[in-house]
């Protein structure tokens, strides 16, 4: 019983300080990749246009995977009764 009590704060910290930032960074990378694909698609012709379409599709796939991962992590945290928090609390009062 004692192990269950001590693992919850650890899992919450892992979620807040490790998983959420990694998911955010990967989502930003997928968004930039998507935007680059849209730019390529608009400005290119011929074979470059096909490359731009592929980049757009894979950027969307990447964003979908990041949203899904965030949802699955939220589901796991809810299952174990761990409070979700995306931003760690920082006391700014002196």
C-alpha cells in the first residue's frame, strides 16, 4: 500500500516535467514540418509539388500522433487518479 502512495507523485512529476515538454516539442516540430510542406506545395511545380504534398501529409500524421499521445497519457493519469497539470506551479511571491 505504501508503494502506491509514493508512486503517484513520481508519475505526476514525470508527466509534468518530462512527457509534456517532449510532446510539446514534437508537436512544434510537426507543425513546422507541415508549414514547410504547405510552403513547398504553394511555391513548387512538378516533382517538388508531389514532395510538398507528402510533407503536408506526414506533418499532419505527426500532429495527430502527438494529440493522440497526449490523450492516451491523460487517460492513463485519470485511470490512476493522478491530477493532470500542464504547467508546474512556480511561486513568484517574495
